[in-house]
C-alpha cells in the first residue's frame, strides 16, 4: 500500500458480511438531513464482501490497489486506482481485493430507501471465476 493514504484505514471489520480481513473508517454517517454515508474500506488480498444490494444504490471510488466488482449474472470486473463504479439500486453485487493485492475504496451509500441487504457469501469458486 502507498506510504501515504488519503484517509486512515480505520478499524478491522468484525462482522460476518465479509470474507477475509477488511477495515472500515467511516467518514460520514447518514442522518435525517443527509441520507448518505461515506466509508473508506481497505481490503487485504482475497478479502471481499458477501453478495449484497443497496435499495438506493452505491458508488465506489477506487483509491488504491487492485480489486474486483461483480454484479449477479455478469462477469467480474478488475478495478484499478481511479476507477468509479455505480452500483445500481437493488442489484446484487460484491466487491473486494484481488488475490494478490490489497484494495482501497471509498463507498458512497445512499440510505434514503433503507440500508444494505446482506445475502450469501461469495464462494471461492465465484471469486476465482
């Protein structure tokens, strides 16, 4: 990882919505005046989210490393620093680090229509496709 990052990597995520080791630094949380939450997420190699969806969509800004993004029924995309992904509302997807690189993203999530809906884990077979 670069010696200088824009935001701290935050605290280790200790829930079952991720496979592998990932860290989260919340930059803003949503409230009644602004339903948008922004978090800096750092994934160690092979770490990834479960399949999930966002009722009002999400935007991912890649700030470092190499990662993956996949929507259900689509091919996996390789992500690099500077890439921007617009996750459509209510579309199942996952994202995380490549198998040999860390991955850092800023996740911009609108919670106006509800929070993320977490689904099943991404299998090793799905991850390695």
